[in-house]
C-alpha cells in the first residue's frame, strides 16, 4: 500500500492496483500548488464530511477520472445530483470493495456544504486490506469511540488530524493513537492556514517521547505501509 500526501487532509492511496483519493482539497491550497489534479489517477474518492476544505476538487477529479464517490448518504446524493456515481455508507456500516473492506466510523465534528446545506454526519474510515489496515480519522475531536476500532481489527497506520483549533491537536492525537492501539501515525490537517500551523519538531518530539512515530510528509511525498 502506497500513500501520497496531497496537502491538508488530502491523500492518494494505491492498493491492489486501485487508486483512491481522500478528501481532495488541492486547487484551493497554496501549499499544494505543484499538484496537478488533471493528472491524478482515481478509481474512488473517499469523503469524510462536506466542508469545503475536504470536497473542493471532488467534482473535477470525479468527472476527469470517472471515480466513484464513497461517503455518507447525504454527500453521495449531493454529488449524485451532479451526475457522479457513488456508494453511500452510514456509521458502523461496512462494504467489501475491490480494494478492501471499508467501514464508516464516528467522528466528532460538523459537516455542511459551502452553501450551508446539510452534509450529513461527519465520519472517518477504517480500511482493511490484504496488505495492511489503516484508520482515516477525518476531522474529529478525541473520542472514546476510537477505542472500539482495535476491538474489531488491528490498525497498522492511523491517519490523524493534528493541527488543533478545528480538530484534535498533538496531545489529543497521542491519546487517540493509544485508543486505536497504533503507534505509527501519519499527521494531516495542519499548516494549511494560520489557525492550524504547528511546530514540526516539537510535534515529532512529543510522539517520540511516548514511544510513537509521527510521520509528516512533504506534499507530493509518499510512504509505503
């Protein structure tokens, strides 16, 4: 499994020959100016919630690639009205896709489209594959519901927001990694704008002091899980 950081909370996953984009917010992010959405490959687009900084490039990427949307019912219906095919999930529900088993799990946040219309309840994803299992938390506060995840599957990588202010910060993300029983964390949702800028060395040091690894990728860089 290969994971490429596209900036903010946006990722591209390569699993079993399939390309999956998560929460594409690229053209609106000055830090991601070197990422060209026209050349991105996507078979699926995972959307955690409806905020603009997670859906801005969904329509353009989907129409360019033919990718299928996977999200909550309200988000899938929203993009379905624009002619984009999707698969709706709701909290606690799972589905076996050709790249692995996906479960939509709880997140504590808000969710509305840029025009203020209802975007359903926010969520995260647990992805179980033949290679590895990952937890994509989405935008969320620290929540006790995270403790349920390792009761159902072993997590090899936790993808957690760490920018604070709108989501968990570093200290809460460390506790979240305890809750999901995973000491390897990929940080997202930081540095994009003033409210969520972090000190990278301090953040890594706090994780290291707890015997954990915090990975902060440069935009466009990848890791293999």
